[in-house]
C-alpha cells in the first residue's frame, strides 16, 4: 500500500505532506519552490510509493473558483502527464491557511516562527491531506 501525498499549491511555494504507511494520519513533508516541485516529487516517488496525490483546490465562499484556481488546474494537468499512474484528487482548501496559522498559535509556536510562510504552506498541506484521510476511511 502506497502513501498519499497532500499538496498545497501556491504560486511561489508548494507545501507537501504525506500519510503514514497505513494512510491514517498526515505528517508534514517539505515546502519547495513551485518551479522545483516536479523534480522533488520525482525524487521522492523513486524511494517511496505514492498511490494518490491530494491537491487543495482554491474556492471562494460562494463555491466559485478562487484566483489561484487556473494555476492549480494547470498543475493538475501537469501532474497527470508527469505521473500518469498516480491519480489526482482535488479537495476544497478554503480556510486551510487560517487553520494552519491557528494550529501554530495553539501549538505554542513563537510569533517570529509563525511568520515563516513555508511553515504555513506545509501545515496547510497536512490539513488538506488529513481532511481527505478522515473523509475517505474504509
């Protein structure tokens, strides 16, 4: 059984999270520059079987696509071409950045450390993946 990889795609950075081997919980993996994410994923997949990509899809409160949605859609197409054997699942990512920021506060992270946007992206990817895992228990 492969792991599930969560992705919080942004214009500058991409937050990544991965499930445990039993696909029960999500843990942060890394934050990489958007222009380097494909090479990172290729290297990661060589040593770790991935069965699904779970990608956050940006929506507005009225359920219409948000500003970054066309970039995410283009990235989905790119993922499907680059990794044709790995399915891509889109999940609603509304409020994940706020939830990540609140999780850092609740976890006692110092204000200086909470300003690191790479950390927010990584935690957002964990939230996206964990929500998927909880909603898709067998």
